[in-house]
């Protein structure tokens, strides 16, 4: 163990940084410490794996200070670099703990994202969300549209529900009016305060701003009311918190397409009948 001690007054020295072996693995551990916590936070550097499939990892162990009795750092996240097979594609993976004892030691095992030279992938198939109800992306830029899995072999079709949807689609479309609107919360803006800090850099502040531009869309409450009137409930509408009926409501625009499709089919059938008279 190699330790660095620092003194603020030249008399009392306190351990602030230590370098030690990483157990039986091939690596090292750095400890950031203070007088009250000999464990502090840890940063582990390790190389592990077989001769043809080695990985290199950074493991982060911040101090779990919420509970005084739990002074040992808790494994929080890993950055893992490696190959997919022998001389395969290089990748960088991000793993994050899921709370509790499983992330005190050992491999976290919960891969959130994987980066390669050609893509940014989810760590596991159909298991990780991009964003949450209270941590939304403001804008997503893409050259093409989102590809949604739609293979019939992946679906169990509700035949009776499908018939009800096709029958109710014209009434749902008729009951919901499109609107133009501005967002109450138009996002975040960072701006200078006009003051300069002790380090000589300008001081900035962050605030929320009101939306300015008009947007076109539907109101989730209107869609919900139309669905209830027709006795339907499916994934086009939902709540941020399913246990809180007053939580924010959302819509899935892609699931509105079948509703519009069925309504257009109904109109086409009616027009055909009129034309054949």
C-alpha cells in the first residue's frame, strides 16, 4: 500500500490518497480518504479475462455516506473496454448498480449502454429506457425515422380488440381536435449574470424559459376521453406514474397511425358505396 498524507498546518498529517493491489485480479485501487473515513471513495483499475478476451475496467466506488454505519464505499458504476470475441469489434460498455448488496462487490452485471465504432447500443435487448418521465431529452436529431419492431412473429394479436378498434376509429378521430400550442416550460437556458467570480471567470445562472414557438399536436386528456367513450384502452395513452392518476399524461404518436388508418379505411369504404350507386 502506497499512501499520500497531506497537512494543512504542518503539524497534523492526514491520509488523502492510497494506492493498493486490486485483490487477486490484475489491477490497482486508488482510495480518496479523509480523517473520518479511512475507506473514502475508490477508483479501481483492473484487467481481467482470458488471453483471447481480456477486458480493462474502471470501477467507481463512491462513499455511501447516507448511512453512518455503512462506511465502506459501494460499487456504483463500471466503464468496461473489450472485444466481441477474438480480434472482434472493440467496445466500451457502461454498467450501473441497481442498489442494495449486489453492488457492494463483484461484477455489477447490469450493462446500460455499449459504444462501438459504428453504433451506440442498449446494454441489453428491450430492457433499458432512453430517458425517464423527469429526465427527458429536449430534442432528438436523426437522419431517418425510428424503426419499431413489427414482426408478426413477435406479436399476439387480440382479434376482438382489433375489430373494436376498427369500428371505433372514426368516432375517436371525430372526437379529438388537433390544437396549436406553446409549451409552458420551453426548456433550460444558461446566461451570464454580469458578475465575475474570484477565479476571474464570468458567473452564469441557469433558469427555465417559457416556450415561444407554436407547435401542432393533440392533448392527451382529449385522446383518453375518446378512448373511454369507446370502451378502449391501449398503449397510445398512459401516465408517467401508473399509481398516480394526477401524474403527467403522454401519447405514443406511432400508435395513433393505426387509428387514423382504420378511420381512412372507413371513409374509403363509404366513398366506394356512394360511387357505386
